[in-house]
């Protein structure tokens, strides 16, 4: 009981870290980056009286020790990886601000994240044109809080811009789809392309510093170095 109370307290602390209501979704994108994903897809759906948000990425499969870490707000499997962009052990817990339940599906694991740890559940069904278990993608299923406002989320997503992808190494596309009708409806998407890294040298004092130059272009033709 004491451990459960400690974990719940840590969870509440993690939920209070971000001011922006939907920032937990950004943390999930960064976790997908840490898994080497090149694509992240978001989808809004209706399940009876509940709204559901799906997050899918094509990165490396989730491992069991990562599932356990996801259950504890300040426990992380990324402490030794300085390149990891997701917030240390907090990323997935911050989405509790918009979700009542979190499921993670990545064969052979199909679990619901609870305070006491991951609990095995049935595999999520395929979503035509969006998610197929056979492709090996990772699916996060969020049952959203009752005061979740789709219009606010849609406006937030459309305001992100390609900037979100600029400082990521592997994620090249992010999209949002409305799955509530008989046919899926694209809402918005961002995509970038990165050139091969070119080795350069930069001046530093009386010497030089080795560096790499990468050109990033988005779907609107904008370019960054």
C-alpha cells in the first residue's frame, strides 16, 4: 500500500509539470524518436460515449522493462542515454491530463498501464488504413477525459508547424486523422526531409571544432540548416 501511494504521488507530480494541456502528446512523439520511428500518426475516434485518441509509430518494438518504467512517473530506462529527447520518466505520465486510461499495444505485449504496473489485456483490433498489428507498429490507445475538447486539440495540432520535427533525427512525419466517420478524414500533417550530414569545421578560439551540417526541408518548401 505504501509503494502504491508513493507511485500515485509521483504520478500526480508528473501530471503537474506541463502547463500546456496537450504537451504530453509532444512527449510521446519524442519517445517515438527515441525508438527510431520515422512516422507518427494520431487518430481521434469514438467508442460508445467515450472519445479515444490513438497514437501510432513505426519505431523499435517496446521491451518489457520499458513497459514497467512507463508505469512509474519518475522511473526511466533512458537515464544513461544522453540523446534521449523524451523527458526522463515523465513523458507518458503527463498525458494523464487528457486521458483516463492508457493502453500500449506492441506484439507480444498488449497492456494497460496502471499505478501498480502493466496489466495484460486483449490485443487492439486493426484500424483499416491506420493501424495493423502485422506491420509491427506500436499503438497507444488513450480513453480521453470527459471534458476533452476536440476543437481545441485540432487547433493546437494545426498550430504546431513543422518546427516540432526540426530537432529530431528520425521522425520525418506527423499526421492527425479523424476516424469517427465511416471513412477516415485527414485533418493535418507535417513532413520534413533531411539531407545527409556533411562534415564541416567551425572556428573555436585559435583552433577549429568538427561539426556536421544537415539541411532540413518541409513540405511547404521552407529550409533550415
